[in-house]
């Protein structure tokens, strides 16, 4: 019974588009821009354990991806492993361009002084 309700919920067009978009690691902001959604709530997807966070320890730039359960329900193959990468660094790079620019600018100035 519970599984049928979940499948029915996933089959809604908006939920289906959102879940398919999370087949690769993305931030919620990227999904909003990609699908032109004004408001987007992750809680229903997290509560049903359809998506999981790859870097839960950081505040800005969290990346989410489909769980194996969601891939099975959507008939999406699980071809990539997302365990070997540094998702904290990747999320930081994607989530805070201003900070990244300041750090890279400072690093470039320091390296120029050393040479």
C-alpha cells in the first residue's frame, strides 16, 4: 500500500521532472533555474528518501543526488559511483563564487610576490 502511494506521488509531472533532474549531483538552486520553478521544497523528497545529500556538513553549496531506491522506481541505471570525490570542495566551488574569487585573487597575489 505504501509503495503504491509513493509511486503515485512520483508519477506527478512536477515531482517526476524534479527527480529526473537530480540524476546527476546538483544544488536546489540549479534545479530551480533548470526547470523554471519559483519555489522548491526539498523536504518531501528527503522525507521519502528519494534524494540524499552528498555533502551534509557544509551550509552553502549542498549537492543532492537520487538514491538507489529512487533510481529503481524511475528505471534509471546506476552507472556512476559518487563516493570517491571531494564533495565538500565541489559544493563550495559551486555555491560561493564571490568567496572563491576572493581566495583565488589572494592566492594569485601571494604567488606573484614569491617569484
